[in-house]
């Protein structure tokens, strides 16, 4: 249940629980139509994906309290992936729903952790003789009392470039997130191309609270000149502009930035990249909205992937600036590593870890965004058949806010039965 992270390469005052509207249910209708007839069955591949899990969490809201109530229960994660691939195009539409149910929670919404989450992901692209277009879209409707944590694994459909969670998950809220990302690449010569990308994100909560959960939208435009130095390496020069609009008076910001990126495939089994750049953000002062302030941030990112016969390593570390539900842009330092190892033909081990530190851009002495966060997880899966897998997972999450005494820690244990049929070769 994964999708490759984004890049230009070809590959919650009313407490009303809202239900998915027609826009969310429509894909399920389309799925039924796609699977209706023999002709459609020949052109489209519809694959169900299901996870049935038993789960225990000792601190589900990641509180700093010394006494917290643990929960135990189950989950059902169901999805339908609709695919179509040709020599010049690809299409993926994946609606999903996750239902969480826990025992002995009571009727009080302040302590009840039962929830449903709805997802819709789109990834499509096409290729011409000297051009390529792509379109990605995401929708999320989630209860975020324990959902605004940053996963340590890399295969997250929301994308690695935007982590909208604030980490402040003490109160039950519903968050709706929409994202659209179109892109176009045009080749000038066999070695030189221009890539144009755009992105729009809209995040809303059913209950807003300043510095914790603020509605916002963000728009970003990118342009990059890409030069192939050889079949194994390339350099990319990029510029971008971004507008961040939180629903808090006088806190919008405009940013411009640039970067240079170098990528090299050192062999058939390993690839690395390094990217450096800078961003200048302008916004009005919190203490005096008539005063405009400017903040320059240094950006960098280093990544490495190594694929061996039975082991795959991936490292990613860097510093960037992202929009956030705190009501301001945040500067984020992030370090991640993941390893996948085939112990035996039917046994698969996954290990991953992430550490991040966030600070508000132009914070003016405000520390509500400042936090340190870490998560480590390990899973061991046994493949019963080609489609069925039993998996055990353990996860440890730690968080420390600058403006809250003490730190928080959460342990999670999960046992799952997963159905995910293999794709045809």
C-alpha cells in the first residue's frame, strides 16, 4: 500500500463528525463501472487491499502526563487500487477507508478514540515524444487526536515534502486535507529539459485553536532547468515561489527560493543526491501587523538509496520550510533511515527511524511551534501465500515541546493480517 515519493523523475466550534461527501464516494462508483465488463477488465486492473489488525497503544494522544490511559482494539484498512498502464501513460486511483474500534472507551468524546478515516489518492502521467505531464492529488479526512505524527517509513502517499501535523494532538479534531499537484516537463534537447510544477494544499479543522490547529491553504510554483551530464548523473537548477495563507489575521507569508541539485547513480544498485538552496519569507510582524519582517532560511537535502539482492537501504536528511497548522511557516530539520531485508523467501523485516526538530520561521519569541520528535518502528512479516501476509509491528514515538514541561512517549503494538495481491508482470 505505497506510492513513490514526489519527484520529477519519470516514475476539527461545532463538534459534528462529518461523513464523506459525494466527492469521496464517487470513486467507488467509478470502480464498480471499471470492473463491470470484459472489455474494461482487459484494460483496467482493479485490486482490493485489506488489513485486519489488533492494536494496543499506551498513550494514544501523545500527552506529557505521567498517567495516561492505554487503549486496545482493532482496525480495518480497506482500499481499492485502480490501475492502467500503457507504453506512454500510467493511471492510479486509490480510495481507502480505515475504521478504528477500541473497547471500554465510554461515550465521552473526550476519551473515545473510535474513529474512521477516509482517503483518496490519484497519480497519473503521460509521455509524448519530447514532453511528459503528470497529475497527483490527495484527499484526507481524519480524526487527528492521535494522527498528527510523522511516520518514520518512507512510503507515505501524502508525500514527504509536506508534513502538515503540528504534533499537538490533545483534543479530538477532524481534519480535511486537499492537495493537487500538476506538472509538465519539456525537452529542449536530448540532454536539457525544463520542468514546471505547481501545488495547492487546503487544510481545515472542525475546531480551530491558535498555535495548534489553524485552517490554511498554500500555493507553490516551481520551475527547474535539468541537464543530463551523462547517463548516470544530472544537475538541476530550480526556483520557486510560495504563498501561505493561514486563517489567522495578518499571518500570511510570501516566499521565494532557489536551489541546485545533483543526482548520480553510482552503480546499478545505488543512487544518491545532494541539494542546497535558500528561501526568503516575508510576513507581517505578530506584535505589529503594520511592520513587515523578512527571514532567510538555508535549505539542504541529502538522499541515498542502495538496492542489494535481499536488502534495501534508504537515507534522507535535510532542512526545509513547510506550511503548518500552527498558523505559521516552520523550519524543519529531518533525518530518516529505512531498511527492508528479506530474511528468508517468506520472511520480511522492515526497520525505520525518523528524528525531526521544528522551529517557526520568524518566530519573534513564540515557541509554540518548537519541538523535537522521534519515531522508530520495526515490523516482521510472514507471507502465507502470494497475496496474504501476517505482520507484527512495534512502534515507539517520542515528542518534546519547548513550551510544555516534560516530554511524551507512546508505545504501539499491532498484529495484522494483510491481503495485497501481486501485480502482473
